[in-house]
């Protein structure tokens, strides 16, 4: 983290373009404000969206309150499926798939859960999850229930691939 802090300071605290730690299919971009402004201060890959940061900042380069993040991945399906999504957050979060809102849990609030169901065709789909923390606790969890599942679980990483740079990250 020291290197990221040095780079952040050299850039005037506004952006960090390198990607730290390729450990999963979700690209996480962290912002030092709650409005996704001034470019990400840090980019890294994460394996799944199951976070409970409590009262701490998720990464060293962020304040403990008033920050935001965008998580992007590519969901690949072999067949048409209707998937139920469950999004739990403290504060605001919203899930878009292929540019369409599927779950809206936006606004400052205590931990709460919202769900959404979407029919998806076979092929690759872009998932974009936006989150902001206003103050105090910070939590973000995304689960899915596929047609043969009884319970909500993390989206299997076997269905996900990391996005590419460019206008169509999953295209």
C-alpha cells in the first residue's frame, strides 16, 4: 500500500491508474469521494462481492467515510437463464446488467437488502455494481440464485471473467 500512497501523492491525490493484485474476476475501482469523481485512486481485482468493512476504509488510500467504488465483471452463460439477484448494502448500491438497472438499493441507509430478477440470454453480460459509503458502517454483498439453486450464494467465479479495457469491457 505504501507504493500506492506514494503514487497517489505524486498525482496530487486524484488518480491511480495501475491495477494492484489480480486475484479475481471483479475489477474494483475506488474513489475518495461518494460521487465517483476525480478518477479512481486505486484499481484492483477481487474474487467476490462480500464485504463488511465496518467503520474502516476498505483500502489505505481512502477515507473511512465518504467514498465510493465501482465493481465490473463479465457474466458468461451457456443457456438462457432467469437469475435472481440479492444486493445488501449500508449505504447505497445499485446493480446494472448490460446497462439496465436490476437492483436499486441507493441512498444513505442502514444495512438493508433488495432483490431483482432478470432473464438473460446465453452469452456474455456486463455486470456493473456501484456503491457509496456515507458514514459509519460500510457493507456490500451481492448474491445470486440460479434456476437450480435453493439459496442465494456468491456468483460462481466459473461464470465470471475480468473485464477488458475499452468501451465494451465484455463484448
